[in-house]
C-alpha cells in the first residue's frame, strides 16, 4: 500500500483493446510521491508484456463525488 492511496477503478473496452485505471489519493502530495518513488514503474513492469502500447499518465482533481 502506498501512503494516501484511497482506491482504484479499472475501466476496459475489450473491443478496442484499451483500458484505463483511475486511482484516488488523499492528497496531491501522496499522488506525486507515488509517481516519483518508482512504485508505478515497478508495477507496470509486471504487466508490460500484456500492453499493446506504452501507458500514458494524466492527473485530474475530483470536483464532484456523489
């Protein structure tokens, strides 16, 4: 577990061989620490052979949660 990690969702579109992971963090600092610690790189290395293209990263702020 990474400090501040609050959960994740994995969305898939099998017909286009695409997926998206959405992770939730307590703070932006926790997200940044996870991204720069090497943890993400190490996790991606475990599934790299299954990927059809290199992953990309984008960060968004949750404005509304119901």
